C-alpha cells in the first residue's frame, strides 16, 4: 500500500522550518532512513523529520499534530516491535542529535536524545568513567534509560534510570519542559521506567562512576554440558559480589579464532562473566566455573567501551524477543531452561539467555515504576535469524520458553525486553498502582495520547 501523501505546501513549511532534512517517499535516503534493527519491520512513513535541534523537535511535533498524523519517535531504532516507525505517519528522527558532553569533575554526562551507547561510552571512556548502559553499542540511550535500563553494570551501579539526573523534553503541545528532582518531580518519577509516553527526550543528564576497565570471561562448552554448568553458574552468582555480572546462554558457535573448528556453527553453552575490577579478582570469584573443563575461552581485562560492543549483532536480521522475571531458579527450572535450547534455530544469531539480577539493581530506586528489578533472575529468549521461512518457528520457540518458566515467574517484566504483547503485559511492566499514577502523569502531559508508538500508557 502506498504511503499517505502530504500536501506539498505543508511539506514546504516543514522543510523551511527545520534545520535538519525532511524526507518523503521517493526522496534519496528515504529507504535507508526507515531501516530498523529488526528486519521484520517494513513500514513506510509519510514523512521523516531528521531533527538537529530541540526547536526542530518542537516544530515536528506541532506539524504532526496539526495534520493529525500518527507520530513515532526514533532514537536507536532497537524496539523489537518497530515502534520507531509509523505507517503513513510522521517519524521524529533524533539520530543527528547524538552529542555527548562529559564533566569529569561532577561526574555527569549530558547526552543527546539520539545518541547510542557507543556515543556515550566512547565519550566517557577517556575519563575512566561510565554508567549502566545497554549490552550492545547500537542501543539508543534515550529509550533504554527511560524504559529502566538494565546492562552489564547494573548489579554494581543500579539501573540506568537510577543514574538519571535530568531530562529535557518536548511535550505533545510542542513545549519544552525540564524534569529533575527539583523541576516537575512527578514527571521525573514517571520517566524512570515510563518510556516515551510523556514527550520526546531531547537530552538526558546521567550520573557517571569510576569505571575504566572490566574483566571479561567467555567460557564455552558443548551444549550437553549445559545443565551442570548452569547449576554452578547459579550457585556462584547467588553468593557473588555486586561487581560480578554477565549471563549464561546457549548460542551458535561463531566463526572466531578462539573457537575450535568442531564447535563452529553448533549449539553451545557459554558463561559470560563481567567483573568491575581486575582479571585476578574475577578469576578468584569465578574459580568454580573455571574448573568445569570448558573447551574454549576468551579471558581479558579490557576497556568498558570495548565490552559494550563485543556482542553487537548486525542490523536487518529478523528479531523476536521476550522475557520472564523469576522469583527463584531451582534445579527444575534449570532443567527446563536447558531442555528448551534444543528448539533454537541453529545456526543463527539467536541467544537463549539467563541474566542475574540482585545487588544495586535490587536495592536502589525505591518507588520507581520498575517492579521487575527485585527478581533475582530473568530468562530472556532472544530470537534472531535471517530466513523469513523461520519466522513462525522462531516466534514459537520464544513463546515456549516463556511458558516453560511460568511456574517461577513473578509476572513483572522489563518492557524494553519485549515487543507488543498486549495491554496486560504493559500494566505488569509497571505494576497496577504505578500504572494508575503514570496514567495521571500521561493525562497531564499528553492527554490526547499523541505519543502512543511505545508500550503505551493510556491517559487517565
């Protein structure tokens, strides 16, 4: 179906008002500008506003409202449901607004609304500073942080939103608002997990911490070793210091020099250890895992920014993900988790992941609308493949993983980890009481629900 055509006089006004470019179907760069991380998504907006300033964003918001267009906001474009695009609508594209300024004295960073983790991490690394970021470098800082923000450092430093100090926002009426503990505090509370429901975040101010290098271990075994390795991993993490993070996962053996040829292209299990400290300290804490006879390894002390891009997947593959947050992980849960690995698409980029929580993640941010933070474990089936013929198989595998671990699920969920799974899952992501409070904030700042291409909170 051809996208909606907007009258040329209206487009001319928008082009003249924007510092950035305005793209419509047929323009050079239009198809490239609408590509997303998830290759399943193929949407054709009526217009893409490539904003360069806060004023551009305000102009674009008013343009979309005046014409009654569906409005989507694009930062990193990593939403598995493709929320960064709207068919026949307006895309407010923030990617040119990616500047990061670092104040090493106050340990703060001001981050443009279109910045990715790579922009942030590379800017803070020279100062030996960092904050909790996503587990890949191409994730957008804005959507990640406003959705809560779980990453390799969260057991030590808390969630990304715990380190959020201020947000500059353009609201649904095109006005500029600043939110912090001192300015619009109820809106600031809502931005700790409520996502893009309340406006377009044009910049975020984040607290930084002294983190320069981290120790990393990638230990790999044949898939059959998984149940025993997973039990040991669980036991290590349950008594580990907050500096220890990472995850246990099944994956396809990659064609890398460190991996023996007989493991390439095969289903493997892997323990990824991340440690905020030295390699020697990491080896001591992970000693029970190192004694399990792994067949391949990468062990190093590296800059944190390099860790952030170690597991980057290429854009354009087919994605379907979900998650369940667990209140415990007994042997029975470990067994069903490992058994489901056999249903993964192999070879592919899919990962069957168990992440640990706890530490500062569980202890901090009292009262924020992120109830999933207190779960000790999260199961995250992360389906990525390249053949459209595998779509139904890949989706079913993700659904089966969720069903398998339901007996231990709390019901709460980190919404950045899932696609469009219905209104009840959205409510579960915030908790019912928090949702009601968020809906009141939504009614104040976006009563007409202009910003609804997200895990939507309906105005009360």
